[in-house]
């Protein structure tokens, strides 16, 4: 093997090595900037909460904002008012699940099956 052949082989390999090292770094940078953008959007939405707005807490409870005092949000859910820190609340528009359906009738419980001796069915043997 000559000196020229070894130098030519080394040049092509270094470009591939740079590409292999650069792709994960670029991917991590992309993830970091997209996460920062998402965090900024959440902070902005939490700062714009208003009474009457439907929200979801970080624990998954849906409710309506009734009042806001500095960093405390009064949230009504199921006829009860709870106090939450502002950072624990997301507007429904940011959740993606959509929350509970408005105006939906509650699911009715299935009727119990008649028991033996009620006269509604033949006795079991």
C-alpha cells in the first residue's frame, strides 16, 4: 500500500465520521428548541387564564375557572370550588383530549338481572 492510497481512504472516512457525529447533535438541538417553544406556549396560556374558561389540571380534573388571585386559581368542578396554583392548570385548547362532552347525558346503570324467586323467570334447576 502506498502513502497516497492510505491518505485517500482516510479522507473519505472522516466525512462519514463527521456526519455520524453531527446528526445526533442536530437532533438533540431540535428537541431542545421545540421543548423550549412548547414551555413558552404553556406559560403564556397560563398567564392568560380568565374566569369562565374551561381548563384541565395537571392531575386530570376538568373544571371552569371561577376566580384568579395572583398565582392561585379558583376552579369549579362538580359544584365544588378548589384552589390550584396557576402552573397546575392548562386550557382545554392545549390539552388535545377535548375533555368531557358538554350536555352529554350521564350513563345510566344497567338494570339488575331478576333474582330467583321473584316470579319474573322460571326457577333454576
